[in-house]
C-alpha cells in the first residue's frame, strides 16, 4: 500500500510539472549513478544478496531513459551530464552490463576491489549475504547463540550478523569462518548461472578488455573494509596500498569508499583521504542541498524499476528533496 501511495504521488508530480521544475533547479548538477550487479531477468530470484542489483531489462531501460535527459561522461563536474559507475568487480559487470553499455555507447567507471580480483573469492560482505540468502530454513548456533533462518527473517538474520561484526571488527574473519562451519558456503544451493554472475570475480583478462574498451577502472580499496571501523594505522596502510596500484592495476585516479554511507565513512576517514592525492573520492548518497567536495562526490542509486515516474523522481532530485516526507507517507 505504501509503495502504491508513493508511486501515485510520483505520477501526479510528473503530470503537473514538478519534475520539470526540479530538473531546472538542478540543471547545473551532474548525476553520478551507482550500480553493483546486473542480473538476467530469468535468474533474478529477489533474494537478499540481490538487494543492490537490477535486472538486465531494467538496466537497459534506465540507460535509455537517462540518455534522453543527459549526456554520458567519465569526467567529474560536467554540467548536464551523467556518470555511470559500478562497484566491486563481479562477473556480471562484464558479461551482462558491458554489452548494454556498448549498445548505448556509454563509457563507465568500474570501482574495483583489488583482492576480489586477485584472490577470485567473494568479498566478506558478499559471503555473509550469500549465507543469509540461501542457508536452509532452521535453527543454528552462532558462538553459542541460537539464530533462526526462515523465509521471513533473512534480513533480520543478516543485520544480526553484521551488527556482531561491527561490535568487534577484528572478529570479522572469525565470524565468517563460524558461518562456514555451521553450514558450508559450498553447500548453499542457488542457480549455478546466478552464482557465477553474482559471486564470481572479474578475471584479469576481462578487466583488461574493460580498460581496452575505453572505460575507467578505479580503486575500491584492497579488501572492501568498513573504513570507519579500521584503526588509524590500518587505514593508512589501506590508502598506501591502494594508491601504489593507481598507475598499474588501475587506469584512473578516482576512488570510491566501500559501502559509502554516512556510517561507513567518518570525518576521520574523509580527513585522511583528503591527503591521499586521489583526484576524486565518491560516496553512496545524494543530498539535494550540497556543495561540491572532491573527497565527497555524491552518487545516487536507482531502484530496480522501469516505472518512469519513479526514475524521474530520483534523477530530477525531487525524491532527495522530499525523501523525509515520502518516508512517512
């Protein structure tokens, strides 16, 4: 019911010209859009691990719609332009998203986590997501605490495990190993094609082909850690290691904070990256009222929808302007 109400408001705004007004008000502001995973429609199972994903048909539709309103670029601060960015570095970026980018002649920025590619193993956060998405229903003991997995509580299960990790971040690997001991990641049952697209890393060869196609490949840290939870020395090491790869592994001096939300990127993190010599550092939120800051370049995410009214609400800035009111509709 809430979604229907919101969509009705967006439809009304579209026809009375509210979105046109907001496009005018934000005419000098560049749109930078974050994508993570693009999954073929037939394999999109709406599991928890696809929460930051979109279907192949939606991605195609959204690029087409964006192209009608903005020109695409990989340069920051270009007026009336849009940057398309991807985070992490999984196989679907190459196998599914890249052909659609080529179809619309779009050059994108791929923010790649170094060890994901080098080790060819899912990121720690994706192991947690995979486990919570596909562990069979039942009761399990996590460090002597009973946890329940069911079709109705998988988000709660995920939040519980993540909160345990955040309480003592140094225990992250231990907790993930406990999950594997409780129910092995290798035994989780999901469509093998989906598994390959969602959890298999890009290969070095695929990454080279992305670069050869004129796309930018930039840093998304070494291990995709929550930077605000790292000790100062750990953060310094992270910055040094990533920066040393900027002219070898990467072909661009941009950087995207892992997760990129307010809780994951503290003032101290911003301060340290301000001295890191990256050209631009990207977060994953978008405020209507904001001044440009090179260490806090704002990106927005679009929902997995072909509803043009909803997409216009996000792209115009209308959703950001009214989001607190919308959340309480």
